[in-house]
């Protein structure tokens, strides 16, 4: 009797199938975390392959305006920055690269912004190929879309979402750029498309020339506000956007959407206020502007914590303002979006957990719902690893580069958060320094995602608990 109870259920099914095979219909097993789980390495290999291809294309003479071969290090840096939607550059995109080279960069930005798995699914779908369970699992975990059945439809909607706003942004930019008599309509159209795609994907690349980003448009509210709107839409993720459009009532939104919206609005408001206070009288930044221009530029710069476009010379910003922007860049945008950083979801959860601890609440949560303890632990692990990695990169760059510490810290966090803000030292970095920044951008873009996938696959429920003990705090 005991032996019968201890038999594996699978053995009983197999025994039944041998005696009555026509009565048993075993489905194909889904991948399990131990045997068939999708590996984060697949995404890493995908990004690395696209960067390698982009490096090769940008290295060719056809990609440079002069028709010469580009330095392999500069080509690698530009390709990595584009795929990782960072925006840090070592050569001026608008003047150094030809139209073909700029087109390659734009394609890399679009691939990096949408994501390797999303682009792969689009190609498979376009050519009528079947998307298997393994690919669906990886896409679902990457996009946060839930079940396997709707992941392909989710990818289609994400693609349409991106294209609609990129086209709308390009039209609005063209209205402004086409009024400039110094450029041709074709140039205005190309600039409009490039700026819209770069802004929506939070890439920070521009083709206006001379490393000036949007400094020539600091008094143009249309360009600054359209860019800001595209950056915000690209940084909150399609999941949040669709939830808001579908539900429309804040109290009925998912907890994840509520955390993203509240944290994003708070960061935008605080960032704008701090920039206004610290730079209000700085004539080298916004000090010489009219009041409404100061407000627009302060809001624009606060939005750019995830994208890296600039309407002022960041090298002239006060050190304490730079440090505050470092904190904003470290947080970044929403999970599943084109933005980098530790994500506003993570930051909002930790802030809410801290507030719950201060109030003596045992089970942390927000908006009437509790957080899963395991997710809180994962958020803490992500933040600590990100701080440790950024600190290590700053330490190494400080040892090999001859620049002020605040500039190197700013550059490092900008690369880690795939932002693209720079105080102007990027082109002057040594070859080793550039390669370190390339690795930093790559890890900054894929590290949090790979870590999250690893958390998901290793998640398990333990059947036992260790004895509790106390650790002194404070």
C-alpha cells in the first residue's frame, strides 16, 4: 500500500499509456526552469551580434562623410551607444557620418529601442514563420506581458504604438524644421524622422551638428516640448500606456502602472524645481533666458534624465546640479521601456517600503496593495549591484583618465543608465576609457533585464524556514 502511494504520478500515466494507448493523450511539456528555461544569454548574444554588425557597417568608407574608414574603436562606440540607446558619442553624428551612416545609426536605435526579441518576432511574423514556445517565453518575460498566448499580439501592438508616435513626432518636427530656409525640404524631413525616432527610443542622438544637440532650439517651445513628450512616452512603456488608455481611472490601474505614473511625475516635478533653483542665475545655462524659457528648459532637462538631449551646455552646469542629475539618471525610466536605469518601478517600490518601515507597517505596500517580499529583495539586490558596478567603473576611470571626478561620475552613470548626457569629455577619453564606457553601456542596457530574467527563472518556494535572529541596525 505504501509503495503504491509513493509511486510517481508520471509512472502511473506512462503505465496506463502502455496498456491503453488510445485513452491517453499526453501534451508536449512546457519548458521548466531547470531544463528548458530561456536563457538571458540569448538576449545578450542578440544585442552583441547587432552591435558587431553595426560596427562593421559604420567602419566602412560609405558611412563617413569624407569617404574614409572610421576608427574601429569609434565605430564600435557609436554602434554600442546606438543599440543600447544611450546617445554618448565620440564623433559628431551630424557632420562626421554620411546619410548612409546616419541611416545605420537610426536602424540600430530602432532595434535597440524596440528590443532584440521584439524585432526578431516582427521579422518572423513578416515572413510568415512560426514563433515557438521558447521564443514566446523569452518575449513574455522580457516584455512583462503575462501569458504565452498574447505575446505575439502584444509585440504587434508595441510596434504600432512606437510607429504611430514616431510618425506623429516626425510630422510635428517637420512643421518646424521646414520653416528654416537654410536647409532643403529633404534635409528637414530627414532631421525630423531622425529626431523623432531618437527621442521616442530615448537614444539622445541628433544630427544637428557640432555636438550642440538642441542648444540652437532652446527658445523653441515646439521642438523642446515635442521631444519631451516623445521621451516620456518611450520611457513609461507600452504596458503602462495601454493600461491607462484601457482603464482611465487611477484607482483601478494595476499597482505597477500606479507606481510608474506617480514616481515619474514626482521625478519630473522635483527635477524641474531643482534645476530652476540651481541654474536660475547661471548665465552660462538658463540664467539669461526669459522666465517662460527657463520654465520650458528646466522641464525639458528634467525629462531628459532618460534620453540625454540637451538645450544647454552641460559642462557649464554647477557641480551640485550635476550630482542631482546623476541621481535622476541612475533611476531612469520604467521597466520594459526604451529607458535605462534601475527603473522607476524599482525606485518607487523601495521608497514605499522605506515609508512603510518608518511607519512601523510590517507588510510594505502602496495604494491599498502589498508588495511581494521576494520582489522587494530582488529590487534591493538590483540597486546594490548597480551601485557597486557604477562605483567600480568610476574607480577605474579615475585611475586612467585625467578629468575631474564629478565629470567621470556623470559620464559613468550616464552610460550605466543609457542616458547620453555628457559634460563634453566623451570624445577626449583614451582608447581604454572608450572601451570601458562601451562595456558600461552594454551592461547598463542588458544587466537589469538579464538579472530580472535570472530572478524569475530561479524563483522557488522553500519548504522550510531557518530560525530567526536579530541584527543590530543603526
